[in-house]
């Protein structure tokens, strides 16, 4: 690690500074480029408990995947050989077993889920179901809810879950009353691995890189010498003067605070010098997983533990623009910005399982820490002033999730009792978000017109700011489900569920302001010298808090629900799953008192609603392996805390500011679906489906501008309709006849072909009399924000996935090509008079090869991955005619990884 003293010669603003234009490094997609750890061992529900990587592909598929969901007793019976969960479930589900996940080669569960029909992954692991945004997707872990450590999203980003801790992933797209009412597009339930039948220890690791980042130019800053682990060594602790100020309850605006004392302790060479790295290092990952079971008085006690770390780099050489005319023919700002991310994910899981007779108890403890160290350096032209602006940002975003759960499944005579309880805590800490703006006036009559200066005058001729953000969320949940066969072919289930989520979120932002007599020449200094204590005190540089009106908020969501459902077989050919859920939710957001003098903020929210949410699915078996499903239901979607809290946040992925709207209300969804399925051979199927959703008061993102910078907020559109269809095919081909049946290579090989396609169309409905409520303004016509007939944000018309390759029926040997396509989708509504903002996910081609070997008597797995082979670039833009304005445009490199795992 380079020491701060060695960085002293690096000047941010000097004629020798390397401009972003010289940075050839760009980006790799984090969600699709993680080197994988080895897939999880099979759970105790399998016959052998052999680690998945050492199991022949067909054998792995013979086992029913371990699925843990609320009220699941009548949905799927785990541990039954040859059970096909998708066929026997009364609902529309897709299940990824350990073998399915392993075939994709993905290192995180979000990447694997991207291969499921109708699912697409947006950004860093946020899974969209049928083109609906993340707010319409529900994430559960072992049937219990998960809080999100990311304040801009409701669901947890699933790419922080490595595949080696997941036994199965179930995606249910049709609603049933045993699930929470916030079920818009579907639910994603992750089941963690349980204890194995046989003791094992698996150690794996991998290295990789991509063509636009690895060994290419990028930027970073020192931070601390332990940053590579994802943990700071204390360098980012609050300075004493600032810490004392936060605890005092005083306001800077009252004029009683010594701001120079605070300002003098904030900026250092460790956090403010952008450091150029001519060759960024390779990515690496490492995992260790072990488990063992013990016979304790006729019961089986299992212990399993896993730990892992991944460290990855990505650089985006982006074009970012803002328009100055409605037809986009002229640009107000035209920036090139190089963004280098160093992302470190550390995870650990400890699971205990106890099984006897038909009873099972499982305790799961999960820890995930996801840290992003980001450096941004950008230069752009401002049309109105004719100035050239140079901006530098350094930031550290640490997210942490701890989750502990208890689940119990008990057979009490004819009764099946399921219980669950959990506590989860998430934290997000973003200390020292430092931003600097320098200006070159380019004026001939300005003696400093050819130099970048920072006069610290709130952006006119330079700026400097620092922000400190903290988030803490606690989630308590519990539930119980009781099933009983009231008749020979009729099973009734009743259940109760409770959750209580409490969040505290604070953001304190400060600007450094110099007086008008700030001397020329000093404003040429680089950040750590410009804001060193001697300059601050000599030239009277002060701090102003820009978040005094709304610095912190308390938020809470408390839900209670009861449900009843019946599953009945009618006339042998018909199965009916019918239920209703009563759910009451109390959601609130209130400004938190941080100053001795109370704030007069009105940015609060109260949403107290209760709902009856029915759901019914009729399954008609038209032939022994062919069936038709009909489903209808009502569900809801509540606003996310981040969408409600009137507090500004920066999204490091989109490079955009966000601010919530306290006036949002719940959305209600009315859903219908029809599906035909044919399971024509073992593990082979074809299905065709159509679906429709009507959404009242859907929540949509819209973008405006603050100081020429995009800022996104949220509003309820009046109504929207969504409809579409899905097609899925899974087929295997016996290749043993190639070469006359005597070729030893082809004799045990089969071909794999898996394809799915989803077509979705959505339209927002806006009438002349419809209004929209946005905090800080009077009610406005909905036409100021939404265009009648426009698609919902996040919705792609076309999503397609294709997998084809070879696998060995007698051992581990797989070679798979994976193709993914998603058509353009709206990321945000445009500002008044401007078109909507679109992104183009495009086409991606991957290749994954896995080979099982025995080396010196040790089972070994070798894996090779090539991602985004076609080098598809990322585009986010507005367009009018031939005029296009890019919010984000950058290349995404082709990435390559090789991994090695050994099992003892």
C-alpha cells in the first residue's frame, strides 16, 4: 500500500494532471463477473449429501431441492426423490437447485437468477420480475423477510449472496395467501444450505479480470491500509471536533459553533488525494465451506459453516450529459468522468440442523459485509458560462447485514406445524463523502483563465463539500403455519405472520465557504492543501451545513397478517389452491430530533391501511404430464423508506442524486395468469403462459435538475396496465451414439438446451383530471410528470435467456454457453417537456466450463468463465429525433476468470 507521504507530490489541479480522457480503462459488470466459489453441498434432504461439484449432473437433478417457505407444507414435500417441484406446486414457480446454479457458473445468486424465465438483474444485484421494478419483488431468506442495507432499494441486493451458501432459489410468480401481501411481480425465496450427511471440507478460490479494467489505468485514494479487506482501520472515524459537534445538539446556523475547528480536521492526504494507478490489479475470491453431522440419541445434528471474500475492481470511463434545450440539440453540461470502484464482499454463515423422524429444526446465522471504495474524476464543459469544470469525489460505502433465524417443521399426528422467527440488522455507513469542484474560466482577460481554480464559493468558481451518512435498521419477524388434512384430498392451512422494521437514517452535509477576499493563487492548491488547517484559519474558511432542515429521520413499518387457505383435489383432474390473507400495515416516517432546538420540518408520512388479499389457482391435469393453470389474485406494493424520506442520497452506481417524497401512498395490484405446461420427459418441459396486471397508484421515478445536476424523486402515477406472455423449454439430447456408440468421450455425454422468453407490455394511464402530490409543491396535473401510454420504469418489452452445452452423465464435466438479452427500459421519467430516460441492457454472451478431477486422491474442480464476450456497452439516454443526450455511456469489458476448488 502506498503511504500518504509518497502521495504528497500528486496534485489534483496542475497542468501535469492526467485528464480522464487519457484513461482507457472502463468497466465490468459486477453482477456478472464475480469469480464463483464452489456450489454448495447438497442439503440433508438429499440422499448422499455429496458436494454438488462432485456429483454427476443427472444425479444432482434426481434430488428435490431443499426449499423452505412459509406455509410450504402443502406446496412442496422436500426430500422426495424424482419430485418435480415446478410440476407439483399449486403455484407458478421456478426453482434453481444447486446443480442449476452450478451450471450458470455465477459467483452470486443474482447472476444465477438472471437465467430464470422473466427475471432480469439491474445494476448491482437488484432482481426485476417480469420487467417490474425492485419494489414489486419480494426477497425472503428461509421464508423470513430480509431488510435491505441499500437505502435506495426495498429488497436486499442479491449479488451479496454467494452461491456457496444457497441450497435453492425459488421464484414464485403467482400469489398465494401464505406469502406477504407485498407481492407485485413475484417472490424470491432463498433457502440456505443445511447440514450434510457426510463430513466434508471444500476450499476454493479464483482470479480474474476484464478487458477494460484489469492492468489498465484507474484511480483510487489511500483511505487506510486495511481497505482491501473491506474494513477500515479507524482512519475514517469522526474527528474529535465534529464528533463533539454532533453530540452537542447545536446548529451551525445559530452562529455559536466554531466551524473552523471542525473544518480543520476533515480533509487529509489520506482521504482527498486522487491517486493514479497505471495498472489496476486482478480480481480474486476465496471461500471455505465445511460441514459434519452427529448422531445424538436417534436424532441427526448437523453443523455447517462457510466463509468467503471477494475483491474486485471496475472502472467506467463514462460520458455524462445534461440538456439545455427541450429538443436536446444543445447540451448544458458535457462531462467525461472516470469512476473506479474497488468492491469487497465478506460473508460468513453458520448453520445448525436437528432432524428426527419427520421433524426438523434449523438455526441459520448469516453475515455479509459489502464495501465499495470509489474514486471519481471528471472534466466537462458548461455551455452557459463557457467554463470547463473539473470534479473529484472520493467515497467509502460500507453495507453490513447480520441475520439470525430459527425455523421448525414438526409432524404432530395428522397436523403439520411450521414455526419461524428471525432478527436481522443492517447498517450502512458512508463517512467522508468528499467532493471538490474546480473551474477554468477560459477567459482571455482572466489572468488565471487557463488554470483550474477553486474559490470555494458554492460552485460559481469552485466548491468543496463533505457528507456523513448513517443508516441502521432492525427487523423482527415471526410466523406460524398449521396444516391439517380435513378430508382425503383436502388440506387446510392457517397461519399468522408478524414483522416490525425500524430504521434510523441520517445525512449531514457541509460546504466549505471562503470569503470574497480569498486571495488568488491559494485557490490553485490541491484539496488537501487548499483545506489544510493553516489555510482555513488564515483566510477564514467556514462550514455551512446544507442539511439543517432535514438531517435525520426515523421510519417504521409494522405488519400483522393472518391467512387461511385450502388445497383440494377435485374430480382427480383438478387441483384448487384457494386462500385469503388479511394484512394490516402501519408505516411512518418522522424527522428525528438531532438539534437542541426542534426542527419545524413537515416531511413526515403516515400510511395506516388494512387489506383483504385473496388468491386462487386452479390446476387442470389434461394428460398425465400436461397441465393448465389459472390464477387470479390481489396484492399490494408499499413505498420504500428511501422513496418516502425527504433526504438526499447519492447513488454511486448511476452517479445521480435521489430525494424521497413523503406524500407517496400504497399501490394495489390485480393479477391474472393462464399457463400451459408439458413435462414430456424426466427433467424436461415446455410451457406457455399469458399474464395481466392492473396497478392502481404505481410508484414511478422522475428526474429533474438541481444546479444542472440530475436529481431523481418519486411520485404515484394514476394507474397502469401490464400484460405479456412467457415461453420456456428445457430439453436434453443423448449424444452417446456419436462415433458409432464406441467413442469414450461421447458415450457418457448429453446435450443441454434451455431457453426462455418473456414479452411484457405496460402502459401508464393518465387523464386530464388526474393530479400528483409531490412534497414541497402544490398538487399538480399528472400530465406534468407522466405521459399517457408510457411504459413503467424498469420494464423491458423483451427478455430472453438461452443455455446450450454439454455435460457428462457419469461425472462432473460441463461446458455451457449462456446468452441473455433484455430490450431497452425506462430508468426514470424525464423532467417537464423532456423525454423519458432509457437504458439499453442489450445482448450478453457468456461461456462457463466446469471439470471435476481427482488429483493425488483429492476431488478437485476447475472452472473457467468468460463473460460479456461480445463486449456490450452500457447506454442510458434521452432522445428526440436524431438528438441524443447520454446520462451514462461506457464500455463494459469482456471478463475472464479461472477458479479451483478442492474437497476433502
